[in-house]
C-alpha cells in the first residue's frame, strides 16, 4: 500500500461593511380626537402620508390636522431586510392599538438602495368609544429591522 499526502487550495474572501443604523426622524402623533358621543365606536387610523381618518358609526371627530407618521432612516450597505413593529400606549383605555405595516418612501421596501439610506414610515390605529377616558395618551413605537 502506498502512502502520501494530497492538498488543494480554495479561494477565501470577506467583505466588511459599516454597521447598519436606524434613527428616528419624526415621532408618531395621532393629533387631537374627540371620543364618540353615542353608543357606537370609531377607529382612528394614521396612514403613511400623515393623514388621520375616523371610521365607524361613533360620533367622534378629528380636531385640526395634527397627524404625523413615525419616520425612521435606515442606513448601511445595500442589502435586503424585513421589519417588525409594535406600539404600546398608556394609560389603558384605547382599544385595539396596533402599528401599521412599514412603508419605504425611498426605493423598495425590503431592500436598502445603492445610495445606502432609506426612509421608513409607520402609521397605526386604535379604537375609541364613548367610554374611552378623555386623557392624553403616550406610548412607544418599536421598529426592529432584520437585515440579511
């Protein structure tokens, strides 16, 4: 039986990129809303274009035009990503509080463009009734970006 060794080489590579950053540029605000004055409920919705709407048979109203969508800037090397978002509001009293789907206003959602920066916007919604306490509600919107 013969003995010996054999070897082979294979190319190797590494790419180093800057860390990805996510910064808040505008905070979310639903504005001033009056609760329904009847037995029906309303849903308050803030869309990605800063528009607050009221739906449902409740007698609530939007007072003024104080809505602003949460805006974030994601920066880093071009890559693909996904997001998850959650919102909490206190004190309790608002129903069905939820964050809307993330919308990209520059490039395509899910892909950081070649320029390396992308604006992401998030709206949300909640429901109110005549029993909703008339209070100032505050909360936290959390955006998580999972990049590949």
